[in-house]
């Protein structure tokens, strides 16, 4: 493995592990009995957000393995909140480990995915993994608001919260 590819893969894996753990913490803070919470008619439910996290983790693993990502992200509708959270949590270390193990290969691989409405294109594999991680962080912020609306306690994400102060 070259130093450049190894460094890029290790940097991603370290960041991914940290962000994934925070997302798991926010998911576990959400009251499961409120999974159908929809704060606005144009918002998805909390369960839809949780399923997005799981689907994107499955796509990340497929991309890291060099497999097609389209069709790899679906989660069965019958999964409970806890099932979705547990499956998402379990994928974290596997994704990071595969990225580190395949650093060189990922540097030259491409991932076919949507680039716009009804448009397909190719992304560099590492760029696609970063894209999915950033989307996870975006949706985690959304879910942290849902936690508050559902009566849960918002955990520390990058600093203290009203429910988890640092004093």
C-alpha cells in the first residue's frame, strides 16, 4: 500500500469511526416509541432517517469492497428501531477496516451513483465514501432536533448540550 493511499484511507477510517460512534449515540438517544415522529409534512419520519443511516452504511461497505452500491442500501421494512440502530452500529468497524485494507485499490476505483435527477455518473470511490459520511453528519443534525422534539435527551455531539453539559 502506498503512503498516499494508506494515509487517505487511514484518515477517512479514523474520521469515519469517530463520526459513526457519534451517530450511534444520537440514534440510541432517540425514544424508539416515537419512531414515526414527523415534525413537518415535508419531513421524513425518524424511522426514515434511521433507515437512511443504515442504507448509506450498507452502500459505504459495498463501495469500500469495490461492489456496486446501487441496490445495496435497502433495509427490510419490518425492522424495528432497535434492529436498524443495531445493524447500523455493527457496520462501523467493518467499513473502516475494509477502507484501510483496500486503500490502494480504492484510490483508483470508481463508483456509479446518481449525479442529478435521473442522471448517473461516476465518483472516485474515496470521494463517494466522504460524500456518504458528510450526508450522515447532515442527517445526524436533523435527527438531533427530532430527539429533542420526541422528548429525548440530546447527547453531546461536538460539544456540550443542555442535556449533556460539560461541567
